C-alpha cells in the first residue's frame, strides 16, 4: 500500500506525535552539542563507537567528539573480540579504545562481560556444570580487572531475560544459566565488584521500555529478580535499557506504565541509562523526510518520558550517523533504500531526530 507523505504526517499528528522540521525546511540552526545540552541537566550523552569508523571517516571522529561525552565499544570488549583461544586474552584493540577515549575526554561504558552471544567458538564446547562457575568468574575477573578504575560502568550481564521463558523467574535459557546455576547473576555482579570496585555495575536488558505484553513480562521478571538480589546485598547499581526501538511502536513507548516502571527501578536505588538507542525505519514509507519525521517523533516521545525520571543518568545511542549503523545489516529495508535510524545522516548532517533529541534534553528537568 502506498502511503502519501501528507497522510502519513497527518497520521503521526493523530498519534499525538509532534512534527520535527517541516518537510522542505532548509535553514538549519547551527548544530549544538548533544553532550553540552545533556551536561546542562547533569546528564551524559554518547554513542557506541568502533575506532575503525574514525579511520575510515575523519569527519565522523570530529562529529563524535563534538557530540559525545561517553562512548561504548560497539564490539571490542565482547568476549570473542578479546580471546580467540582458551584463557588467552589480547587487549590491544580495547586498550586503544580506552586510550582514545581518555585522550578525548570521553567516559567509557564497558560492554559486556556475560552474554550468551558474541562468545569465542571455544567456549561452548568447553563449558560444563563442573567448570561453569569458574569459567565465568575467571573471565569477569580477568577483563574487569584489566580495565579496573578506567571505566564509568560495566554491563555485567546482557540480555538475560526471556519473556517466553517457561521459568517463573523469567531468566533466559542460556549456556550460563545451564552451567553456572540459578544464582549466576549474583555471582557475576559480586565478581565484577571485586575486580573493579569503581565501575558502576549495570544489568543491560532489551525490551523493558516497550509497553506491550512482552515488555510487561520482562518488567515483572526484572523487578522480582532485583528484589531478591538486593535483599541479599548483591552489588547491582544500574539498569540499562537498550531501546532498539521501531518507528511503528510509537503507541507503546513512553506511556504512563513505562514511567511507573522507571519509578519502581528508582525506588530500588537503581541508576537508569538508555544504552543502545536507535529507531528502525524499515516499515516506514520510502520518502526520507516522512521517515525522518516519524523517527524523530519516536525519539522525542520516548526521551521526554524517560528524562522526567530523575534516576536516569544518561542516553547512549547505538551509532551517531546513518553511515555507520548496525541496522543496515540487522533490519535492512525491503526496498533496498539506506536506513535512517540515527540523529545524523550519512553525510554527518543533523536530521529531524537530532532536533528531537535536543528538544527532549532542553525540556528535561535538571538532575540534583
Ligand atoms: C551489535 C553490534 O552493533 C554489531 O556490530 C555486531 O555485529 C553485533 O552486535 N545488543 C547489544 C549490542 O547488546 O552489543 C549489539 O551490538 C546489538 C544488540
């Protein structure tokens, strides 16, 4: 079905979504730094990064350093990037990343210690119920110990819930759960705290931000697990909401139940971060301006609701400019047009999404 741009924009307004830059608007005000706007409110703003992008495109490096105060290594701290043989680690690329950030006054979000994905090929065949806990804790001690004192935070565990899980606690069936036992999250956080007492220890998770049945199940599961672990003194200090959003989810993003959930996390003493924000445009019409409007509206609705919660400490997008985005491979458009999920376009120019993010930062209440 062909959707005309005018009808599409009218549909956005009917969902209560504002318009960002009239289609055809030419003059754009000078681009202000999102990190500066965030900093004025006591917030952090940043993005994931791979240093190879800076080598390929020096303009990208310039943009990144102008806009960001914090960076997440997109791949370089994952287990399969650090260790191609059992027990042997090569930190050279990750060290370069940390050094680049330190030199350029960027804080670093360590990502990620325990995940069922991005594992070296040797892990699964070696892992069993006898050595599971040791393999997991050795890895955490080695990696968190290597960077100790240098990182803002660690994503200690990544994507560990499954709303379709048959288990009452909602934990995803992974090789870690199978081989390390039901309390492996507790063990992971305690080991990370011992290895790097300075980094803020975060549980990074998908889909908590989406107010549908799937998301609600995850919210119930995380609150239950958190309560049990906090009672036992487990050092969990933050929750990361990945927020790989889709433009068609506008109706189930940033609503009252989401804000209530953020309040429940805050009451449990959690710092909250948006850790991997992007907005997929794969189901939107081809017209780039219409797409940019819809994407921007989702950014603004979601972030405005998020930033009303004082426990939210920062926003990290999963890429800054459409030239370098994992969405190109993960959710390509069926019509083959380049995807436009990020605040800057493939030529590093600000898009409607940039203005939408800037506006949400400007209207955010300042942190204490
Ligand atoms: C993605 C990277 O962006 C890709 O380059 C890589 O090929 C796969 O991983 N959740 C996460 C991130 O926690 O680490 C993932 O990053 C995206 C989904």
